[in-house]
C-alpha cells in the first residue's frame, strides 16, 4: 500500500510540473536537461524519504496533546502572536494557511519578501506538516515562479497564477474569471461549506466529514462549469481541489484518540466547524489551537495523498446538475444539456 501511494505522489508531482510547463512566467529561463534531471532526482529522493517518515510515524510515539507546536516557535502552548488583519498594501493569496501565518506575524505581516526557506520551517512547526511535504510544496512553488529556493523570496500574491496552483472550482473562492483577486474569500462558499457539516465528534461538536466535502466539491465543479465560460480543471487541479480539504482538517482543536488512529478518510477532513469558522472566514488561528496531527514526523505526502484520493473518489458533479442549470440561467450563460 505505502509504495503504491508513493508512486501516485510521484505521478502527481510529474503532472504538476507538466501543468506548470504550459505557461509563461516572469523570470522564465530554459530549464535545460540537467536542471530537469536534478528536479526529477530531487523528487525521487523526497518520495523515498517520505516512505521512511511514514513508516517511522507508525512506530514512534505521538506527541501528547498540547505538545505538538515546538517550544520556541510562535504558538507554543497555544499562545499565538497577535492577529492583525491585512492592510490594503499587504500581499495575500488564495491559501488560508499562508495568509493566517502572515496575519499573525509568523511570516512577514505584509506577505512580501517571504523566504522559501523560512516558510518551509514555519509550515512544519505551525501545522505539523512533514519536512518532505513542506519541502515538496515549496520547491514546486519556487520552480513555478522560476526562483531559487535557497536564495530568493516571493510575495504571497504571486502564487495565484491561474492554473499554476490556483484553480477553478475552489471550495473557498470564486473562479479567477469572475474574481481576478484570488486573495478575496467568497463568504457564501465558506458559509455553505460550514453549514454542510453532518458529523459530530465525541463532545458533540459539528464536524465536516469526507462525504460532506466531496459533495460540496461536486457542486462547486458543476456550477463553475455552467457559469464560467473560461472554466478549466485538469486532473492535477482536481487533486489540488481535493487537497484543500486536507488543509481544512488541521483546524480541529480536540481530536478524539479514535479519530487520530482510525481511517484518515475521516480524521483529516474532520475539522471542527467552530475552529474552521475563524480560520476560513478571518484567516485567524484560533486561541489555544494546535495541529491535530500528532505524529512526530508530521503529515507526510503519503498519508496526505491517501486522503486526497478518497475525497476525489466521492465527488459526483451529476448530483448537482439541477443546481448548475439554475446557476447558468441566473448568470445568463448557456445551460447544461
């Protein structure tokens, strides 16, 4: 099972690079054979390392609740730096996890001049992503922006190049054709997502389940196809859309032991609605919060992708055909046949 998922992760990486290669970026240079080869070797090394971390997570003791955020890092003991909403001149993007770190001053509050290396470290400490996961994502971003991972910086808004990582049919934002500024949240989408929660944890808190999120993703895609004449969604971006669900999952303050040890299908998407409301609507880390991922090496690519693929399997656009027709009519676009 584990090697197969690692292979899927590597294919995912290749699809991502193929998707990005179809576009022209600032600072673009010819990659060259040796540069491309080095990227392939790097990705293969990351995947091999990820297998080792995933296996190690299975045998090593989990962090105690309340001890996930490392000492010395912002958020240790649940004490997060002051939240300050972004100013008009600040740079923000479509990723609430990055925006929240900027709003709390964990990275540059302006969202400008962000170091890939520093962000890599902060992602691991803030959300307990594995070093393989954070390194994979940020190296991909650096390649997409044609920057040097070790030396260069970027502004958060730069990652929102359409169909690079930003994509149509998002859970949280309108398509770029309808709202070019992807840092702007679409509050009705978020409220609908939170209201769709059908699960409960052992304390009676509302929980978003895998089925809930698959259903909402199906609706987003069906409606987006109907109202956005420029709609596009490759396999890579479908997977990335499902991955938004995994990011949401880290906002559960008090996960049950059964949730942690049981199927990732439920636990990774099992974010508490109360915490998600703060994180998604205000891009604010809740007080006393820590990542629900308690594995010592954090959330690995393998475990991440197992959940992503399960979410994707549950998506069914056909269930929302009527909603898509109604949306097309209200937007004055051609209805579905």
